């Protein structure tokens, strides 16, 4: 795509066809997109998930990114005892034009409650993104998306700055979102649970 076309589409987004969640699901059902491939639907566009180490090939998965996602997945049993569960890199449906696949999401109820659908915003207590090369996207469009959907807590594990950014009940006001609480190694992160209490995790567990 030439620079001129890229600039034109950025200035006039109405010229770009936006998929709905329904058309995106139809493409997966028809084999146009292989289910499980590293893509997600953002603002009607099918985009590749960015999981690489900063400055490395965007097609790769960073070692630290993979490790932290797996560490988060091991917390699932703590949430299951509190009326919810942790989903790892699975879709969250935010119609009409978004179905992100956050690195982790704390979701009300059990796995079986979602046998016939993906969770939506009302089901989600917290979304977590592990950000390296994806930091700009995670602080930008995804922050706006999760806030606009009313998801009460958004956590970015910022591998570049070695800090956990916590956005609680983000509110869009005058074009700005609430500032993040920044938690460094040595302190704890309190993840919400459906029972009303929290699962406390040392921030150091989210970094090598």
C-alpha cells in the first residue's frame, strides 16, 4: 500500500469496509480465517495480534510475553474459587465491530456458562494485556475500546517500562481517559473476583 493510499484511508476511514462481529464469525465458519490463528477484530478490521519483543520481527512471539501469559493462566484456580475464571488469549465479543483476544480476561461464572457464546463486556471483570511491541495499541485503541465498553478494570503489563498499569473504571471525559495507577515490582496487584474480594498477585511475577 502506497503512502498516499495509507494517508487517504487514515483521513477518510469511511472508505474502508468494516467487518461486523457477525461477518467475522461467518468468515471463520467458512474457512476464510482459520480459527486459532493470531488475528483479532478491532474497529472492523482483521488485524494480527502483536506478541513480539520490542524491536524484533512482529511475526514472532516474545519469550517473556509467552512466559507471563502462562504465569497468568496458572492463576485460574484462585479465581474459580471466587465465582469466576481466567481465560487466556480467548475472544471477548464487543459488538458491532470488535472481538479482541486479550492476553487474559477475568470472567464471571464457569467455563460451561460460555458453551454457546464468547463473553461480552457485562461478563468481564478485568482484561489484561501483556505489552511489549503492542504497547502503543494497548494504550491507544484497546484502552479506548475497553473503557467505552464499560469493562471496570484494564491492566497493562508493560514489559518495556517494567511496570503494571492499572486503569480502574476508566471514564472517557473530555477526550481523555483516567490516569493509570502504576505498580512496580515489590508491590502487589489486586485483581477483582466475582465474590467481591480480590486475588493478590506480586507484580514481580509479571516480569522475568
